[in-house]
């Protein structure tokens, strides 16, 4: 997640969460809190579990104090969101979208202490930058509840299952299986990974039948380092996966699907994880579609793309937040940003038209949406930061 700062903010020096000022500080003349210890490089050293985050909120009706509280809530939510990003991968986050939203809604309870670094109002937007200490122990307990409730669960009656087995013994396949299982979680295809063994069709079908999963998938995946991208200091990494779907116990073929993905990253090791996570979602969509067409499994979730004409970084963040806040949306991920466009991949229970209407009606207060158009599987729109409201003549500042 990117954090955007507004320049020219006043230093507040607030030392504890429990005593925010009732009104914004009038000037930077207040005595600042003692600065945190510095690292050998000279940068301030963060406390264990600390995250630096910035929240913004529009000042409505001249109420700067209320805008400050909303901005503070947003900063704490972002701090918790950063901690979640360090603890779980993208596929798990997508699969547990509702649980993540519930955690973010109670972000303050997971931030026992924070220190304000900068805050102030610029052009009708109040911004607060904080160093928040996130309670990682409590956050980890919540994450562990997700995994405890999903590992080893058999599919409920009437819900088709899929036992995913490695189709080869390559390292990329081993790392990919868990991501694919997680990516399938939002659908009504209940998936579970199986242990490596005989990668034959007969063995896979028999294993699925024994485990009471009516279908099996033999999956293979590989990651390729394509080398550095000239002039950027980054490396390109591509990955490819194939799934052979089988009906158990006969082993009858249900179809074979292949997906590819590519990422550009500063480090090859993190790039491998990112590429496989993106690949898992692409292949999961094809698996669900194939099982649905075969009459052996489907879900009520569909995948849509929000293609936005957008140039301001803050508008991108606000648009993503707006999409995730729609009740019919199970998960939303920023897929691509560049050339004045941002693409958001959405898993939802509704069609493009109703989703576009909900976005237009309930968009974040920081942005305006216009030129909204829909197709069968996409929403095209224009998103811009909302212009600050000018005070009316004679109104109180």
C-alpha cells in the first residue's frame, strides 16, 4: 500500500493516543515530544510493531476537529493494514476479505499507542501522519482463527470439492499449491491441497474419492527470472501454471486450464511470491469457470474489472476503498497503475451495472466519479479528487 503525504503540515509532537487535542493546534510553537532514537543510518528508529501511516479527511462545515478524528481513524486503519500486509499474502487477504474489513473497522483497538508526526489542513483536507504501534500479538490471534477454521475442512453437503495435487515435483509447484487453495476460497468450490505422491491421473482421482472431494486437479507451476529491466534497476519475473481437472473416482477429464503472469520488482525473492500470488487468482478464476460449465461446481461470485481514468495517487486509494466498501464485493485488488489509468480486479456477487450504480452513489467523500460506463465484465469510469469547498461569505472559519 502506498502512503501519500501532504507537504507543509505542522509538527504536532503528540506523545500518546489517549490525549488528542480537542481542536487542531494553532501553530507549531508547542513543545514537541522527545524525538525517537535514531538508527545508525540517522533515520528515526521505529518501535517494535510500529508503522508510519497517513490519514486524510475533508473538512466539512469548518469542523476541523471532526475531520482530524476521521483522518486519525484512517491513519490507524492504514497502519493495521500495513501490519496485515506483512503477516499474510495477497491470496489469503483476498480470500478473507470480510474478515479483513472487520479488523480494519476496529483498527483503533489494535493500536494501543501512537505518536503524531505531522498534521494540518491544506485546501480543505485535514491530514494526520502518525507512528502507530500495532498490537501484532492480538492481530496474529485474529489471523490464526481464519486458518484454524479453514484447514482440513471437508466440503459441506451439496458444495462440490476439489482436491489439488502436484502434477510434478518442481519447487515452483510446491509453493503454488497453497496460494491456489486460498484463491479458490471465495468461490463455492471448496478446495484442499493434497500431499505430493504419484502425479498420475488414476492416483489423483482415487485420492480425491478417498478424501470425499468429488474432483481432483493436477497442478504444475514454474517461475522464470527474465533478467533486469534496462534503466529501471528492477527485474522481470514471469510464472506459468497448468491445472488438469478430473472427476473422481473415474478420472474423466473435465478440462485443462493454463494461466500466466508477470511482475516487475526490486528483489527476485519477493517477486517470485508476488508472481505466484497473482497467478493463483488467474488460474482460480479459470478453474471455477470450468467446473461451473461442467456442472460439477460453481459459485455465485463473478470477476469484474474497474478500469479508471485517474491521475492523482490519493484518488486511486480512495477509489479502491470505495470499491471494497460495497456490500456485494467480496474482494478487490489493485492490478495495474500507469499511463493515467488504474485497474481494480473485483470479486462480487452482483453484475457490472448494479455495482457501478452503488459506486456512483456511495463513492468516498474525497473523490468524484463521472463518465461511468459498463460492459458485461467491466466498469469504465473517471475518478478525480473532489475540489475543496470554499467557505460561504459571512460564515465562521
